[in-house]
């Protein structure tokens, strides 16, 4: 049964570049590997890196049905730019509107975690844009690791990148990105739980503002 046994070996990839890791991932796990993309800055970099490396890795997104219009427009641009079809995973019917006000953890579980579980059950590996410096909860992220929560290989090619490195890559290679980033949205989720951040605030302060919630449950 998937998830009970860790595949062996998982090499130590800490000295690999992001492109090298994407190439290895495609060679060992395609076609059962996909980039999980919310179409933030890190995610569009991953898509461009995979394209330039010739790594045939699928792309999927968790369409919560309440993403920003700018996010939906960016998905269309990415599909056109790279000649790909983004696979979309949707929440179950009982992800009722307004739940984010009364029970944000359950809202994230229904709109994100449940669809992700369904998607990952069909894969051997997934690729994320998680970086160690994004939040204390992500500080120990390894570039290549076993994901015990979902029972498959987890690949984090940008784990050791910084935000300036991400943006330098975007500008150098003219990668399409979400224009909300230019309006002080460093981290972009759903419309109802994401706001712009003020100068000096933590980059993730705009997510679930006014609550103690810091993660949606996908990576912790």
C-alpha cells in the first residue's frame, strides 16, 4: 500500500542545482511526477526551469474556486507560453462559502488538503516551490525528501534560494508572474484570506491576517 514504505535510496541532493534536481526527478519519476503550483513567484520559476532543462514534469494547481482573477489570468499565460495544460484539482461540494470566517482550518482542509490528497495518490513524486527562508515552519526543508504525510517523494528544488534569487531569475528570463506581487502581495492564496502586506511586515503576514494561522496544511 502506498505510503507505508519509503523508497530506497533517496540520494542526498543538497549540492545539486535546481535544474539538476528537476532533471533527476523527471528521469526517475516521470510521468508520475508533477509540479504543485499556486503560481506564486517560486512556482513560475520552477515551471521555467523545468522547461529549459527539458524535464517533462506535469503541472497541477489546487483551484479552490476563490483564487484571484490575476491568478487565473496567469494560468492562461503560462499554458500559452510553455505549451502545457495545467491540471486542476477542485474542492468537494461541501466546501461552503463563508467557512473561512468560522473555521479557516477546515476551509483549507476542504479546499486544499483534500484535493491535494486525491492528486498525490496518483503520483510517485511532487515538486514544490517551498523555500527555507519563507517561514520558521519551513526552515528544515530538504531539497529531496520522503513526504510521510502524503506517502511519496517530495522535491523542493528552490529550498536554498532566497527571494532576491527568485526575482533575479524572473527578470533575467522574462518569466510571466502574478501582477499582485507588484502590489505588495508576496504570498498569494485565496481572495478571502490574502491581503497586501505593509512595509516591514513579514512576507506571509498577509495570509490569514488577524489569526494565529500560518500554514494551510500542505507542507506541515
